[in-house]
């Protein structure tokens, strides 16, 4: 292949923030902001990478075996994983990776880079597996999370890889449902404050798992997926006072996600109900898990005061972005309210179809 262009969208989480690392389901969607990877064949046995948006350059020598992969080197980790599937680079490329996804804003720009990279490697070098969107998502997840034992879940890679609105089970064998639906009135607003990812995820994951393990010690067959809000008083009694809030957040957020799933399965979406569920989810993220900041709170309040149906923080938190659901036709006024509340940027987005090759020259 002489040249190729791959496009990977960002994603926003609608329901299930801080759930996937507990093996609980999420609902997210790909959005039409992108990382674009352009590659042209060169005459060497090197992959020459240029990332103009962040001023980085790198050269990977593909004539030599991949040795030890440094922690956080997701690109090389993906190549190492793909070796096991018979993907062996045998031709050099000059690669440029750029996009209009904000960095460190909770829209998964880093995961979009990995998904685009995996699509590129598989498209130009092939492998001994059927190359599907699910397989691309799986490899990207393994490269970014499992390879070095990072605390994230599957939401980012599968949302970006599969596209559309996705309900994803994150425990056991991967199960998902995709909904080819539009969400008119969807807005993303950036705080301009870099989100905290690894630290926040690690801290909250540890505390949530500790609370669940304390219940397991008293009730060996306890399954957090099988209980609801009405069961909380019983099971909270087995948890130390400092951890009760984390069990509560996990149970309530799981319940909200299940209610949202029922709405997305209906032939006609009730945007009022979906907006209310988004608000309930945000309240738990703000009050129980405490992952918001004053600016984020101001942005959410500004959107709701301007008439939004729902608004919530997205992702790991303590910075990043929020997602807003507005009534169709009211996006502009809510965007202005978000900017007046301190948002660095705010814009309408549409649900996207996922990673894809948009141009290739054989």
C-alpha cells in the first residue's frame, strides 16, 4: 500500500463513568471530532512518526525485533501484541498523526491515536485474524491498558473502534450492543483544565474494590451487578464508614446505566428521561466520588440554567470536559451560556460511525 489515511473519532461517556474498571457496563458514543493518521510509503525499513499537534517526532526501526517495551509506550505495545497475530511490518512509512480532538479533555484523544495506529498497522501489514472493528478495539485496549497493567477499562477503545452509541459489558467475555441512533442536541464543553487520569482512576478504583471486597468477606456470593438501590442499607452495613460512599456510587451508577439502556432500546427516544438520568449520574460523580471542580460545576449549572436537559462531567474527572444534552435547536444558546460560565470551548457534536480507512492508494 503506497499511502493510507485512517480516521478515529473521539468519544464521550453518557453513562458509566468510573464503572468499567469495576466490571460494570457503560453507555458511550463516538463523536465527530477526530484523530487522523496519514501514512506514505518510504524507501526505508523505518516508521517515521510526526505528531505536529504536540511537537513530537519518533522513528521506529522495523528491521529489528521489538525488545523491551517501556511503560506507557502504547504504539510499540500495539506492535508487540500484533506480532502474536502474525502482523509483521516489512515496509517503512512516513506517518503523520494529527487531529481536532482536544488533548487531556476527557474525549479520549490518546485512545483515538492508539485505535488509529492499530487500524493502520492491520491495514498495511495484515494479520492472521479477521480484521474487524471489534478486533481493532480489542488490540487497542490490550495495548493501552492490559499490557502494562494500567487501571483503565474498555470504554474508550471499544467506543472509538465500534462507533455509534454503545452499551458495553466490561466484565467477562466482551459483550456489546450498538445503537445506530442520532442524539440531536449533543454538546461537548471543554474546561481547559487537564484531566487527571491515572491518579484519579487508581485511587477511586482501589477504594471501590475495597468496599466490594469487604462485602464479599461477609457474603461470599455477593454480586454487585445483581443488587439495586433498595439493597444498599443491607450491604452497606458490611462496609467500613470511609468506604460506604464508594459502594453506594457503584450501585447507583449501575442502576442509572440500566435505566438508560432501556431508553435506548425504545423505538422513540425520550430525551427528557435521558437528560434526567444524565443529571442523576452527574450528581453522584460530583457529590459522592467528588471528581468535579468549581469550573466544571459552573459549566454544568450554566448549561442547566440555559435550558439543557442534562449535563455531566466526562471521564476520570478533576478537569477535562462535560457532555450536555440540549433540545434540538437550542444548542447555540446553551453553547453561549457554557462559554459565559468559563468553558474554554464548547461545540455541537454528532454521533460518529467509528474508526475507518477513509483513503488508500494501492
